[in-house]
């Protein structure tokens, strides 16, 4: 870490992830939140925090593990039901869905406006979303949703800008990127990783319990939780790239 980065970290420390009351987890597809931050969402619910899920696309083209003969329209409805069941396992009662197809088959400006309206309605203190700056990420929906969340984290408090998108202003104070290669904050999740796996199994069309897909993801989640736990002094943890208001604009060293 450079001297400037060290000074920036001391002068403007990153916010603690448990210091807020209203949390909005944004997922590109119906299962992404569970994979990227499911244990964190479960723990926050158990702490009595207000947690909402916003699913941006319907996942209609994730047919690889869906029942034979399932159409994209049928799969979209199935994945919606699976998502609601999974959220309930984690303790989340407020799950919302935007009306977009996956596969990037939407106007990005319309996606941003819809996400802005949801943020204005829910008034979250912090947004969770996939990191749009991961160099290996190739999925258009992950990149688009992460980028929109990044812009919203900065613009949400500005009433005139939000009004231009048909949305209310919201006093968003931070953004936490999951599925990141550069975590700078860790959240201890000991005791909640089992709930994360149970929630993942609710997405039966994507992760049948006896499938290679589930075994691979489950192994990855266990290894990731253990590694992040070692880094942060917990038995298990999840890692995020967190930016507070100070780190979001013109201070590249502050968010490292």
C-alpha cells in the first residue's frame, strides 16, 4: 500500500458493514445474491437490519440445469418462485423483481432508471452489487448491473439527477461490491454459511443438489469463506470492495 493510500485510509476510514440500518442487495440474476453475499444477508437479517433484494433480470436463458422441455418463459416464472423461497431462507421478506430479460436484451438506460426508482422507493443506506471492475467478468448482466449500482451509489443523494430518471433521491452512504477480486472489508459469517447453502439449493433449476454445478459452487463458497475468515480473524467470512461517500469520487487511493 502506498503512503498516500495509508494516509487516506486513516483520514477517511471505510464504513463498517454492520453500521447501517437499511440494506439493498442487487442481483443481476435470481441466484447471484446468494452466491455472492448470501451469508452476509442472512446475518444482517438476524441482527434485525432491514434487508431488501432487487433482482434485475428474470434468468430465462439459464436453461442448462432446468427440467427438460422448460421454455424460457416458464423458466423465468420458476426462477422467480425459487428466488422468493431462497430469500425467505435467509430471512429476507422484501424481494423485488425488475421486468428485464437476461442476456443483455434490454436498454441499459432503462435498466438504470428502473434501478434508480427502486432505490428511491426503498431508501437504502448501502447498496450491495456485483463488482463491475473485475477484469475476468464477461457476463453482460453482471457488468451492467454492477455499473448501474456504482453510478447510483454516487447519484442517489442528488435530487435533480434522480428526478431526471423518474426517481426519488435517497441518502445512500456506501456501496459494497460482492464477487470482487479486491476486497477491502470482511464480514464475519460464522454460523450463517449453512443458511447460504440452503438458500442456494432453493434454486433447483440452476443447482440441483446432486449436480456438478452445485458441488462446484458449494466447494468454492467453503474455500472462499475459509480464506476470508483467515484474513479477518473469523472462522468464515465474506469479502467486499466497500466505498463510502468519501471514497467514491476523485480519491483513487482511498478505496483500496
